[in-house]
C-alpha cells in the first residue's frame, strides 16, 4: 500500500498567551510543530502500513525549517519525505496550495491513499484536503472518524456529520481527511529518530513538479487579504463571587434572570 | 455593474430544508440588494416537496434552481460538485455562499478548485466593497485572535462558507413571489464512485451543537466523568446541546463530537455556558462569537471570565444541583400558569 500524507508545520498554540492590551497572540518563543490534526493522519497511515505493508511519503510545503516536521513524521514511522520550498510558493492561498501539493503528488506517481488532517490549526480552513481531491479527481471522504473495513481495492469509512455518522464506501485510490477520533497518535521512538536523521529529504521547487508559475504562490492565489484587525474579545461582564449558600442562591437568581432575559426558558 | 446573480446553496436532509439555508438567505438578501441583482437558492435532492421549495422563496429567494436526481438524495461530493459546476458554467453567478457545515466545507473547496476561483472559509461577516462591488469576506484567523477580511478581486464566482448560526434565519413572508427553475443537467454529472451505505444517528447529538440556541459546555472543573449528568440535565432544561473542552474529551469523559474549539467544532449559540472551563485559547476560538457567554469557575483569575457577560466564581458542583432544582421549579410553575 503506497500512502501519501501532506502535512503542515504550524506555530505551537498550546501554551500561547494573549497580550491583554493588544489582544494579539504573544508569538515570542513560540515553537513550530506538526499541525496537531496531521498527527492523526500520520498515525492512521502507520497503522495501515502495519497491516498491509508498504510505504508512507510525507510531503509539506513551507520554509526550509519545515524539514523538522517531516523528520518528526519519519521518526513516528513514515518512510520518506519531500519538502516543497521556494520563494515563488510563498503567499499561497488554499487554491494555490492545493494546486502545488497536487502537482507534487502527481510527480510522486502511484499511490493508493492520500490522508490529510481535517484542517490546520493556524489557517483553520479545511479546504486543502478536498482541494487536492478535486485537482486529482479522487474519491473523497472528509471528516473521516473511522475505517471500518479495508482491503487492497476499497474501504468503508465513518464520516462525522451533523447529528451522527455517515457510512461510506470508497474505491482506492482515494483521499481522506481525518478528525481526531480516527486514532491516538504515537510518539516518535528513539529508533525512529535515528532513522529520521539519516533520511535525505529532497527539496522541490516549481520546476521539479512542472508547476505553472501563474498558479503558485501569491500570484496563483485567487484571494487577497484586504486587512486584518483585532476583535474585541473582552466583554467585561459582571463577575459575581459565591462564598456560601446564600451567595449561591443569589448567583442562581442572576443566572435564571439572564435565562429569562435571553428567552431560553 | 454586472447583473449576475447572488447564489446560496440550500441544504436539505430527508427532503427537509435545513435552517442554515435560511440563515444564508438572510445574509445574501442584503448582498443582493446592495448589488441590485436577483438572489437565487440552489437546491439539490430527490422528490422534494413543493412547499419546501416554496419556503426558500418566502424567505427571500427570487429564484430557486431545483436539481432532482436519486443520486442527489444524500450529499455526495462528486455528483453535487458536477451539477454545481455545470450550473455555474451556464448561469455565471457572481457570488456563491454555503454554510460552513460538513457539506459546505466539502463541496465548496471541491468546486472552487474546478472553477479556479477563491474561497474563504467560515466567514462571520460579509459585505460589499464600495466602488468595486467585490464581496468582502471576514473570518476569524489564528485561533480567533485576529479577524481577516479577504476578497477575490478577479475570479468569479466569489465563494465563501458562512459559520452556521452566525446570523438569524431570514423571516418568512408567505406573500413573496419567486420563480422555480428546473435546469437541465447532463446525465453524466450524476455519477459517484463513493457510495453512501448508511447513516448512524448519534443520540447524544440530538440537538446539533452548531445549530443549538443554547450550548452547555463543561471542562475539567467538573471533577469527574459522572458529573456530566448535571450538564446533561441542565442542557435538557435549557433545550440546549452539550459541549466540552478538549481536556475532558481527551480524558474520555465525553465523545469527540462534543468538543468545542480549534480542533473541534466552532459554535455561535445565543447562549454559551462554560462550566469548569478555564478558557484556553483553543477553546475560546470555538465559542467567542456566541451572543451571550456565562462562565462558572472556581478560579477567579480564569481566562474565561474575560469573555463572560456573566461570570460566577464558585464550585460548579455546588451550584449546578441547586440551579437544576430551581429551573425545574420555575418550569413547572410556568407551565401551570400557561395551562391556567
């Protein structure tokens, strides 16, 4: 089974604090990590490989530093990686990113399954997975939460939707985007880390994947950011401290009055 | 100015129009009026009752493009994308909006790639740029810490998914007139390599988290899994859905479909109750656009209080049983008054 897993390096937001005056994220000393949702894709890939044998290729588009993320995926159990890194790829929106990754996947050639995290925690769009499926004309399941059956030709998957789960049948090759329920990611092993050190990660530019320059980076992006601004997060509402039963009763009165006010009761 | 239409993608489930469609009509009506062009709803399905179609007109659509085929009964990416791409080629709308639902967030990226156009995810504010008539699409980014306004200056249609529940459904006017159009779609569009085998209902998700008016969410401050019974009971009394922080989902106290936040769901209810939730940035990203926020937490310095319209500092386990009791009393009294 040949698997391809596109991943993204994102800023670690786990311990991020907010600057109370500006309402912005304090980025100082913020580490870069593998997009947490991509870890579920990697874990699923490794489990499929453990069952069927085969090979997992990790691809990522980003700065040179993103090699760290690819190496970490290899340390977890993936086999090899490719980094798409070039100034001309910079400023890509989801269309141009999907295009670039699709061209790279075409260059890699034969595969049985592409697994993507449902979205990245920084961009938070969830558009690149379905975008790649569209470019490569692949059967698609998004929000995939479980593989209930799989053989060399097809699979049955559960897909998390509003109010429950859909059960889908997909032929292979196809593309899945996965949610957290799909797996519990393992940690990189010492042996894996040693292996990752030795693996050579080729760096590809637009010429290596036969990309049209009009379709990559900012130039290839149909969208433009007009402006960014800080939302008013703080509401400075009433804060009521309870100390004893009497104050609890008072707090509950406040709650019930608010429920009435908002017409939820 | 172009006369090309503004479109919304209506969603149906078992032939019933989903409320997100009316929210989209509400937003798109304003845009279409600003541009002075017609507003159309695209509805795909199979054997849709006439009054369901009519409802889209009552709620603001000037036209309904109805595409019916057995394969369109449930959402499947390929035939939905084929049919929608065909329709875009023929009628050339300038704007296409869909809900940021499991359907919208799958179908629109698929279509945007094929139509070589821009798509903005999970917008919370939409407007029209003066002079150019471009759609201004504003969305929270970087975990909701900034808002970014995005446009698609050249490519058409300009596409966006819109956060469910981020606006009210369009009101109903049973005297509104509109046109039903049944466009001819080539049969070759109606194919799918993916088959839908079944739908497994999740009883605990009876009230969809993203469509609920009230979300009662709990975190680690609840102490233990069993105490979720209070959350369930409170949610029931408020006719709300149950949410949770990542922490308690990871601990297995409740399942992942209830997770609110950056790696879970984004919700915009009328009322959000954060109980024993400290307010980590990832959680805040998923609920900060709620209309009213109530926080209950033992720690007076918890981040969540900054966001709360009403914050109660105290032990949730002392407060909840009393609150539930009082609510029951209130409800039974209220019901009596109504029957009297």
